């Protein structure tokens, strides 16, 4: 059985005013498979070639926060983001920071949890 999924590419935007970006990660959500996952890879020499003053530790921290949001067990008593779908919606919402989600894309796979690796290899590495 194939499961539909949605994903966004996470982009490092060193200077928001210039609009330049490098793909650094992927967030994938499949409601039917119960999957919300994130994977990322920083090509440090490439990032530093584009942005010599890039805060790599800050970028890692932001990516770790995204991964934590994907893995978090919601707290029904105090968390407005109680479902994977709501968390994906929040993670995929446009923002003007150094880590930005691209547009939402879709696909279908028998194993959406494994699909994240293929997407990372194809779109980021």
C-alpha cells in the first residue's frame, strides 16, 4: 500500500535581502502512515563559500529544533500543536529567517519514513 506524503526542503538563507539559499534539510509528513520526520546535512565548505561569516552552530541548533519538533510527543494539556499535521503546518509556514522552508511538495511511497533519505540525497547532498 502506498502512502501519500508532503514535504518541504529546508533552506539556509544567509542574507534574506539577497534571496540566495542552499538546501540543508527536508521535513516529511504522511498522515496515513503516521510519519513526521526531518533529516538534514550541512556541507560546511559549500556554506562557508557562500557565506564566510555563517553561524554554523546556530544553524545546527535551528535544525536540531526542527528535528525535535518532528519527534516531540505532543502535550495535550498545553501544546497547541497537538498533531503531526499541525506541527508540519507550523514547520512549513513561510518565515524570514536564516532557515526557511521551501514550498510544500507531495509524493507517494510504500514507506514514507524511508523516503526522507532519498529526498535528502536527491535535494540536499
